[in-house]
C-alpha cells in the first residue's frame, strides 16, 4: 500500500469517526425540543452529550487538518468550492457550541429559548449539509483545469444532493434517538424509544430511495454492478438489525447497528470514490486523485509516524471518558436553577 | 472593494477576534490549574472556591476560543486556496499535529474536568485541568510553528510551483519559532494573570469575599510579574531575530526610511507612506542599534534600501508594508508591555508593605489592565502579520497570489457580514456572562459535598 492510499484511508476513518460520534450528538440536538416535556427534560437531554460533544467535533477538525497536510489540493478545492455551505456549517457549529455552554448560565426564559434554537438549528444544518456536500463530491463537480471549482451555488443544491442531505439528517437523528435511550431513564427513555421505533420505516424508505437512485446518478458506482457487494450488504443488514434489536428491547445493540449503518454506508462512498478524491464533471483529466492532490512523500511519511503513535492514544482516552460518564442522566441530577 | 481586499478583511477580523480569547485561555488555564493545585496540596476550601470561580469564567472564554478556532482551521481552504496549495506540504503538518496532540486532549479532558468533580479521584481530576492547560499551550506552539514558517520559510524546496518539505527538523527548530513562541505564550500568561488580578481586585474593592480574593490576587501578581519581565526579554530576542530575517518589518516598525549607523529609536513620528517620510520625530539616539544588535554603533537598514534590494531580486513592485500601522502597533505593544511590568512590581511592593488590599488606586488600575492586555496582544499580532505584507509567505508568495480564484466578491460579503455579526453578538454575550458571574463572587463550598453534577 502506498502512502497516498494509507492517507486516503486515514482521512476516511476520520470523517467516518466524525459521522459516527457527532452523528449521535447532532441527533440529540435535533430531538431535544421534541422529546422533552419540560425544562428538566431538556437539560437531561443536553447533559447526555455534555462531556462528549466537543471531543466528537475534534474528529472534524482533525480530518480538516489531515486533509490540509496530506492532500492540500483536496482541502483547497473542497473548501473554496463549497464556500457558502461550509460557511453555514461553521456558523451552525459556532452557535451550537455556544448554545450548549451558555444555556444554563442564565435563568431567563428568552435566554434559554435562544440557546434551544442555537442547539436545534446548529444540529440540523450540519447534519443536513454534510450529506449534501458528500453527495456532491460523489456525483462530481465542475472542476476546471486549475483544480478550482467553476460552478455556482445552485449547482450544489441539485435534487439528488438534497436527498443525500436528508439521508444524513434522518440517519443521525435515529442514531441520536437510540443513543438517548441508553443515557436516560423512565418516561423520557420511553419517549425516545418510541420515537426511534416510529422513525425506522421512514428512515429506511429515504435510505432505500437514495441508494437506488445512486446507481443512476453517479458514475462512481458503475463498477458495483447489480449485486452491491460486501460493504453495502453489511450496511443494509445493519439497518435491518436496528428494528430487530429495538423490538427485543436491546437498545445497546441497536445503537451498534445504527453506528454500523453509518460506518459502512460511508465506507461505500469512500470506496466508490477511491482513488479519486474529487471527480470533475467536466473532464476526466481534471479529476483530483489521491496522487495529483497529495503532498510529498516526506510529508506523508512524517504524518504517518505521528498518526500511528497518536491515534491509538486518542482512542484510549476518549474511550475512557465515555466509561467515566457511563451512568444514565436522571432528572434528580439536574440542579434546580 | 475587490475579492482580495475583502478576503483579507475577513481573515483579519476573524483572526483578531480569535486572538482576543486565545491568549487569555493560555494564561488562565494555567492559573486555574495552579489554584486547584493549591487546593489539592493545602485542602484550603478557599482555593476550591477560587478554582470554580475562575474555572467557570475560563470555560466561557474557552468556548469562544474553540468556536472561532474551527473557522480558522477551514478558512485557509475557503478564502486562500492558492495559498493552501502552495504551502500545504509544510503548513498542513503543524495543523494536523495540533489537532492530534492538543485539541483532542483539550476537549476530552475539559469535559472530564467540568463534569468530573464527583466522578473522579481528586488527583485524577487535578490532572485533567493540567492536561487542558498543557494542551492549550502546546496548541499555541504548533500554530506558531506554522506561522513562523510564513515569516521565515526554512526547510523547503520549490517543486512545480509549490513549497515542498525538505527538512522537517529545520521547521521544528526555525529560529523565528524559538523566539516567537515564548514571547507569544508569555504574553498570554500576562493576559491570564491580569485577568485574575483585575477580577480579584474588583472583588476586594467591593469588599466581597475580600479575604479569599486576596489569595488569588497574590498568586496572579507573582505569575504576572515573572511573565511580564520574560515577555520583554523574549520580545528583545525576537526583535534581534527580525532584523536578520525580516529587515523590512523592523524598518517599518521604526519608520526608518534611510539606513543609519548608529540608529536612534523613534518615540513619535508622523509617517507619510506616499512621500516616504517620517516627520516631527522624537528619537532616542543609539537606542535602535541597541535594540537591533545589542551595541551602540551598528548599522540598521532603512526601507528605501531594502525596497531597492527586493526589486532587484523579485522584480518591480511595492514591497513596503503599511508603515504607519506597523509603527504605531509596535509602540502600543511595547508601551503597554512596560506598563504591565510597572503595575506587577508596584503590586508586589504593596504586598510586601502589607497594603495590597487597601490601596484603592492600585486595585482600580489592575481592573483597567484587563482591557489593556487585549490591546497589547492585538497590537503585537498586527506588527507580526501586517509587517509581513505584501507577502503571505515571506519573499516566496505574495498575499495577492494566495487568494481563492473561485470565490467571488458577493460570497465574501455574505460570509464577512455573517461572521462579524455572529462574533459581535457572542462577544456581547460572553462579556455579559463574565461580568455577571464575576460580580457574583465565588460560591460557598463545603468539603466533600459536590452539587453541580450536570452543568448544562
């Protein structure tokens, strides 16, 4: 395996880790206004991801940094091309973080209501826009000879990409609902479990539509043929397993299953792209590939050594933090003010 | 305005705003860790109250540092795609390392610290805040490594119109990094120190838990006194290094048009960049030679000479930075730096005399210092970054050549207004919260009783 392939895999891992982890905390932010019947419930809901959301978001920062270092042209084309969508994602992440941190600082109703809007919209927008962005990458963008995006904003908002946004939005929401069922108790827990079960069929219909249209819409999946292959099969089976586990009341397994759906669904996308990182819809000669977009071998080698040392350490202490806060959040644990 | 100017304004606004919060968190994280260490070692409940009081303010400020930092991570690609392509091989490495070695530690262990008062053994909980403090400062090291390379590019070779990595060790040991990193971090320590000192002074003036806040005032005084002295000496190192590596920046900092030997340090001047003159100047003879080379006889080169030399190397063009801005930013930074040393040692002297808590003028001065530290940090950053212009990578890539060709004026207007508006609202909210919780004073604590299981 050459260095470029290794780094393509690593960046895929970072994005997939981000979707898995921030996926459920987006879902919690989206569900917060709907599953809570009062202020205490809202605080319980937010506190289920309290110690985690920030570290989950660092997966994105790291993916961005790694992309900059390993594939500067990918980083430059992607973020200048998706200029306004990325701006919206950044604004959303800003107000969301501030919503979490500042919400309980003041008692006034308007203050907390504003924070609730920050948290809700700050979760909806990125959950939707990441799907739009990745679908667009897969379909191919008008990338010119100089590697720069030559299209316009409306081109990014094509129907198939919007459907892709809907896919990530509803999938993260389901993932978040099941996460909530693991971190809450009593009535709130019963409500999120019911919500998750109700969501399963509509989410499945959206996923299926997206997958079937994918054969027609994208050049990248032609190689798959009629039989989709191993990775898509695992994604499909995982999604089917979600409802089975929920029905026998094993929400821990159901969470693993939504996680697997996200992981393997994303893997399909990255596998389909490889070795391209940004296909050009104008001319195959203008494709950005892992080779023409990459840094020098020296940079990739140094980065590889660092990644091999630090990624396991990070996984260890981040995992430990989940273990420290493994208890469910109860209504009694919420301060009265 | 054209897309280039707008992109520069946006970068300037978002970066200066980010740099309001970052230096404060560099110093404040360490001070909160020190306060908690005092609590851990002595068991004095007052230190626990102080830890929570300043810890709460730290988290408010840290949040804004984080969210504005996310924008920084992506806006190189958004607005400066050609820059990103040119430098990615080198500049991307410290950014990626920063995420791997600093951001993950900060975010994970801050979560553990905020929510872990009841869950973790005392020593482990203390270790969490130390890890946050160390990682915050470590992230400053990495980002300054990236910045130092823009100022003084080393360890690269130009391949196919891009700077490719040739020698990683050279970048790690970039001379600019070795002087700029301690200077910037120590400036952050002054900021954190003055913040703790000023808020403590405010509480003492209000006679609210004065006995408790006298303890934090004393810790902050020692911390600030040491940091302010070392900031001055490392600043001197950086000036000497700048003379060698970026003579144009140094000449602009001094408004020095013609080469002089020996050279005087300018105290005041009216700069006219069009005509290339500095008038109504007040100068201290020999002092610039001292600043630049540590002796009273050496030559310091002026802007006209350096401009001519750069034209010879890089072709015709205007290689002058905005001289008046650089000149005055430098004076504001140095003037305030001297003021911080005076205030810190004035406070130490009052403490020694046993009059610290009664000296109204000193206590009020300390409160004002909180605001002046931000001005000093911003001015210092302006010297470093405006003084680099018109280059984005010094003598390798012009700022004008780094901008994204695919991002148009209207888009940048939208994002600039959007960021500025949201940042403005957040600044008001954060200032209000710091004032509101600052005013409340420290919560009474009981040994062994933890109340805030969930803070959100």
